[in-house]
C-alpha cells in the first residue's frame, strides 16, 4: 500500500482523476500480485482522493486475501464482470467524463472498452508509476542481483556441456535448464541463440541449425527472481574463430567496457550511448551497430530509461539498466556483450560478472 499511497499526488499534477491498471509489471509493483492478462477481466484502480479498488474473477480473490487494497470487486465466471465493473466504478468514484490514466503500452482494447462504457476519457498515464519504478529500492535491487547471479552461474554450468554440432535449440535448452535448476522462475523472454550467420539477427530465436566449427554464437538469455529480471548476453566461439571475428569481438568488448565505466549519477544516458557508438564507428563498424546501447531493467525486461541517442534522461542512484552494444555483419556473424548495471550514489555496480573474454569451446 505504500507504493499506492504515493500515486494520488502524481494524478493531481497530471490532471487525472483516476488511474486504472491492467495486469502487468506495474500492477505487480503496486499490489504484489502476479496477475496475468487473460479472457477474465482484471483491473486495479485508484483515485485522486486515494481510494483503491481491485476487480478480479472470484477464483483469484483468495490471492488478494489478507492484503488491504481497499474495495475488492469479485465476479463469478457464469455471471461475467459487468456488475463488478459497476461496483468498481462506484468504489472509485468514476463517472461520466472522468479523466482516467492508463498504460497505453499495456492495456488492451478488452480492458479499455469496459472503461469507455462507463464514460471515461482515457489518457496516457505511463509515466505516473514509471517515475516510481525507475529507481529501485533495496528489496528490488536484492532480487535483480539474485537473478544476475543465476544467469552468471547458469552459463558457467552450461559452457562445459557445449560441443560443435549441437543445435541452437539444444544450447537454449541447456541454458534454460541450468537457470531453472538454480532457482529462476521461468525466463523473462525467449532465449536467443544465434550461431554463425544467424548471430547477425539481433533477436534471432534458436532453431535446429547445427553449430559449425569456428562459428561465433550469440547467447542472450535471462532469469527471474520474484518477478524481477536479469538480462545478459555473451558471445562464445565453438572452435577457434577467424581473425576478423576476433577483431570485431575486441571492438565490441572495448566499447561495452568503456560505456559501463562511464556510468554514474548525473551522467546523461545519451552520452553513455555515444561512448559505445563512437568507439564502434571509429573501428569502421558503425553501420552494423543497429540498436540502442541499453534499456532499463526491473519487473519488465525493457523499461525506462532507454540508453539511446536523443534522450534527455540523467542517471540517478537506483536506476538499473543494460549496456549491450553489438555489431552484426549480415550473412556472416554477430557479436553482442550485455551486462546489467546499477547506478549507485558514487558510481556504478556491474551486477552480471561472467567473463567478457572470448571463450573458445
């Protein structure tokens, strides 16, 4: 409830009468409930006056028992949510033309249509809760740190099992098994294993392609601890790689290290991006670095801040994000190195510690 109590003043500042959340990261951040979006309507609402209501199917009501959310509006599957929606609106004081903030990247038409039927004016409200989520508290940092240790340890356990001739799917399965064994609650995104020319696809999921002698393989994977994610990438070689692959690896490694070393409170995120981008460009590879340098990390794998050119964000203690420059040579190979970084009061802590030296399997 402490996090919920901090929101009404933000609503007032933004001219919103209410905020309504569909299940997702912010829903979990504010309630502790890991509700998921489905065909059953589930909503969290709060008003400018501090009133809180939770709408959910009866079968999920026990999950909220013992936690004070204000009014709980539960419904049976057979009856449907219509009456509960009206109860939800009354509990919050929602009426015709209420200015209701929603997370535009999270709420579906399914949820939005129920609010519009109440006469609500729906407005973007993503920054209402993201302004809180962007700086992690000590409990959140502890969980991200634990997830980071899992991804480090999982790769250490997986490397000895890897062999030339394995498929990308087999490699992904080994990584995911090791993370589960070490305590990860599933994976926060689809594990990426890109071998040889498929490594030039930044988001190429694993296939049945067999890994060949001398190929670089991009491994991008993550773990979860009580909802909080770690996200890391290492590029390894299955057998001795060619000289040009080693050169590109060295360029990315230096760019990633330089960007990470620059992190600290007061630093502009655009400058972090520039440091990595300029080093890669100076090596003649700038056109092959095709994405931002990093992204925020927490309950969502991709959240604020984005480490990108043109951003006006300045780093503050408690922010957690990735630094992951990459070079992708079409039809040849790719290289990416990614770490999770916490901004501290005096500098930064790199949470993922697995070696950044090129491992030859």
